[in-house]
C-alpha cells in the first residue's frame, strides 16, 4: 500500500496524529502518548493494516523530550511505518506498554527502561536488564555524565 | 503403600538455579535464572550485561568511519555483514552508488562469513549435545575461510574490510582461486556433516519435537533468521529487501514449518548449500571497476533518519541512524537479531526439561556480544 493510503487509514484511528515522510524512508506517525495503546492495537488488528511484526523498538532522547520509536512491518501486505511517541516529563516519564500487542516489546521495553529510564504501564516485570539494580542514572540519555567510565571528546 | 499413595506423599517445590554466566552451553557470558520444579522448567529469566560495552553510546561520539570498526565486536561471527550494514546505511544517506565490483565482492565475502559462522554453529551444536567430534570437523573447514580472509584483509575474524563508499582495498590476486578451491572442498564436506550428525539417532531424538516455536509466536516475538525460517516465517532480508548483489543471484529462501530444534538445524545446513550457490554464481564474473568511491574525510550525513537492514548469520540486523547533520550521529540503534531471538526463549522453554533448554539454545545460535552490544 502507498504511504498516502496508509496515512488515510491511520488518520481515522485517532485524533491529533502527525504524519511526515520528510528525511526518512518510512511513513512516520507521531502519536499522543494517551492514545498509544489503542492506536497500536488497531494498527495490528485492522484488516487493512495488520502490522504484526515490530522489527525494531528504540528508545530516544531528543534533548527536551524522551520517547520511543516503533518500526512496524506487515508480514502480509509488506508495508512499513514508524510510530513515534514522546513525553516531556524527564523526571518520571511513563508510557504505556505494548507488550500485549507485540510480545517482543516486553524485552525491548526493559532495554529502554534500563538506558532511558522510561517506565512502562502494565509491563509484567520492569527491571534493570543490563545494568545492576543499584546503578544510578540512565546512560543513553544525552545529559548523562559518568566521568569515570566515559571518554568525552 | 501403593505407588499412587507414595506419589501423593512426595512433594516437590520450585527453586532457582543459575545457568551461567559461566556455562559451557551459554557460549559466552549469558546468565539465565531458571525457576525449576524437579527437572521441569517453570520460568527462564535472562540477566544480561556481562559484556555490555555500550556500542550505541560510543557511536554517538565517533565518526562514521569509526563506527564501522565498532560493529565487528557485536556479532563477531558475522563481522563483515555488520560492517556492510553500517556502510550501506551511510551510502544510502549520502546517495553514493558503489560500483558493481564492490557489490559483488561484498556479497561473496558476506556469504563466506555466513558459511564460517554456520560452520562454527554446527560444531558447537554437536558439542552441546555431547558430540565433541563435530567441533573439530567444523573448525577444520572454517579455518580455510579464515585463511582466505587473512590474505584478503589481514584479519581473520574482525575484518574491517568494508568502508563507507566501498572496500578498504581490492581483493588479493589469489582470492578467486582460493575461494573456488574452498567451495570444491566444502561441497564434499557437507555430506560428511550429515553422515556424522544429522542422521544420528541420538541427535534426532534430542532435537525432534523439542523447543517448538509456532509461526505466529515467531512473528509476534520479532524472531528472524534461521530460527524464524525453521518456523515457516519468511523473513530473509536478502530475498525481501535485497541489497548489494543479492538481486542478481538466484537462490532459495529455505523455509521449514516444523518449528522445532531439528528444523532450525536443517535450515542452517540447507543455507550452507544456498550460500555456496550464491558464491558460485558470482565468483567467475567479478566485474571490473573502482573499489572505493571517493568520500570526504569528514563524513556528515544530511539531517534525517536512516534505517538499513541486512541478513546477518543469526537474522535481521538493523542499523538505525538519526543524524542532525553533524560529523557524528545523534543516535544509533542496532537492532540485533540475537536480542529479539532471546526474547522468545522463556516462551518456548517453559514446561520443557533442562537438557532440552540446552538443545534449544544451541539451535538459536546465540552470540552474546550480539545480545549485549
């Protein structure tokens, strides 16, 4: 399906969705965080979309905002989009978990929690995956400083 | 007392066992927290990070040429494929079209890497299940590939042969002849592998029907590579999103539907034949041309987001680069096949025996630096 057709269908799923194809090869949908779970479940269940394969889920620190990027693929229709969700709360960022939609997200959300400190509602067991439980701070954030272990050029 | 009464009297209770981080079947420092009841696994919880080097954070500091060298250290058994992924992403962003010669050489070297990786996997798979001989057979053949690599680029494992814009240097004059000799040799060896391990009754009993993964679960858990194809999920990036010279060669995407450990094993063995076929189609007609397109000394990618995927030996490797136009990336994410494949382990190991977990893990072919990055 073409990006325009995808955009038309996805636009009907929620409100205040932003679309862009600028400087990226995929159609990019920015979703308000309150609607993340409902829209994602429709992206998977809608018979015209069927995004069933979340092949890449990345945490992101845009400086002011934290967020997550979901790269989605449909194994039936072969079309692809990226979904972005952001939160401005850097002290206590909370997003909804999508592990019940794409089960691989359970693991990727652990990684994002570990490195970006984003907490996920309804995650079965949020824990430090790579770092020790007493580790302070979230290393992949842009404002993270660790003078002992980081070489800053 | 009757047997039934005795059985009712005996109570078992769940307890924790650490498998790893120093476990011979973990192939590196992977720690699994097993909750078991007798010999039955109730839950598997991976604990990672024993060799995490934060390559993604290091990438934010380094230039694009330097990033290529870091990727060797992720999945070191498909190092050339990792290098290729970053180079393709940078070339895509800069809109550089590399010459046909580069494309063909990259494909041949990547397929040799895949054969070397599958050889090692075959050796350790046998070893994990108690057949140590396979290890020596596999290393005998893998050694020949490493020799070709050493002559071509000086390194046997972490190759660094690709660079943004092409290759570091041209192939060695002996490359074509030695590769053909290897293919000729290796074609007589795969039947030997089959005779030694594939047909072995003990091996089949330990792998058939063990660790079954359905196609739906494979898709939902983001599984890729030979593991996914053993469950019938057509996920071969070489076929569905061709890069380099894969669009000009004729090869089959190996698909089996059983989804068990033996199916995953068979997929990799059949992929060896496909890799041989790809190399044979290309090796005689390596086109002439430049091996390196000129790039600036300081590469700056235009502002934007770039995603490039390749088929590494373990599955789909994705490189996500977010650039603000500076000389180093704003954010790099490696979608590693091992990490996504590991996420399904708990699901398929539940209810099986500990020994079956070892067989399942062997068929997943984990490389821990690929999971930890």
